C-alpha cells in the first residue's frame, strides 16, 4: 500500500506542485524548525520556546533512534518511486527513511503551539501546516506514508506527554528532559545506533538540557519588550553560535565524536552564553 500511494502521487506531479511542496518541505526542515524555536526562546517568549525545545528534541531523539536502528531504505532507493530532484532531496541519508524527521519536528512544534494558543483558528492553521509538510515528503518521493504517519504520531504524542509534564510536574520538567538527553547519549555506545544523525541529535539534546538548567538556576533572563532588543539578541545569538560551529567544523568529519563535540559546543554556547549576555547587557 505504501508504494501504491507514492506511485499515485507520482502521476500528479507538475512544475507548480514541485515548487509548492518543496517550499513546505523546506519550512519543515528540522534545522529550520530548530531555528524558529531558538528565535522564539531568545527573542520573543522564553517559556514557549523552552517547552518547544524539550518537546521537539525529545521527539526527534526518539525518531532518530528508531531511524538508526531500523535503517529503512528510502522509497526511491528501493525502486518504488522516482524522487523529485532538487537541492532539498540531494544528499539525504538513503537508509534513514523510517520515521520521518520532518513530520516529527513539525508536528511536535505545532502541537506545542496549539496547546499554548488554544484558539480554534490558530489550531486549524497548525494542523494544516503540519499536514502539508507531511504530504510534501510523500509527494517528493523521499518517504513512505508509514514513515510520515509514524513521525506524526511521535511528534504529537510527545507534545501531549510534555503538556501533562508541564501541568503536573513543572519543577521536575528540566530534570526529566536531562534524563531524555542522557538516554540519547547512552545509545551511542550501541554499535547499530552509531549514525551521524544520532551523534548530532544526542549532542543537541544534552547541550540544551544542561543549558536550560543553568539558565533557570543562575541566569533567568526576561522576554524582550522592544523590537530593537529582539534584533540585537538575534545578532548576538547568530555570532555566538557561528564561531564555535565554524571553528570545530575543521575537525575530521569521519570521527563522529568530533561531530558530537561540534554540535554540543555550538548549542551549549548559544543556549548558555546568549542568555547571560542578555542579562549582563540588559538587552
């Protein structure tokens, strides 16, 4: 059934739809979603940003772990369908199809947003956006329907779990998230789980877990109340993140622990030093 659905979608492809669904795939990229969350956390509403961070990264850790363990070939690799060729479908890991990371990240983020906003119009827009992101992965031929459905279940399910954690165990929330991050790091010692994606995700989860705890215990920066402050914060965050990322990119990529170090230091600097600078500089 998976292949039949993809082949049916292949028959409706055209130039307009190629561009249309490529846009939604781009907006659903895990790094794009992460960037949006970082901007919310630093520049707009810290509480919502924090909740989105722990939700999306918890879901993405689980998805990446399953991907690494299962290593399902993508549909175009299996010969079930031809993919739409563009820069968004090039260089994909050909054996990391199940579940869909795009579906996981977008559903986790927008479900968290829906829980926070609680307005029907916005909730419907969130649902529509997630469905378009998920459908774009099928249209482009890079995921099976079962990949996308599982990603949606993981992302939405994790948002529900964290919704109840924030309501019933608020003081313990960051320690629970730290436990998730430690578990993600622990699986790196399992040979079958030692993929580049898993190293990167584990590093990001651990860095954010430690950084959020430090911020809550030692920094406690306030939300920006002026647009110029938001602009300055965004610039500071970009600089603080770019410096360690570029410097550590000089390390050999084939050693995955170096990749872990690059992502850990970059995210830790951004989530720890930026709030501290915000507090000290009063921006």
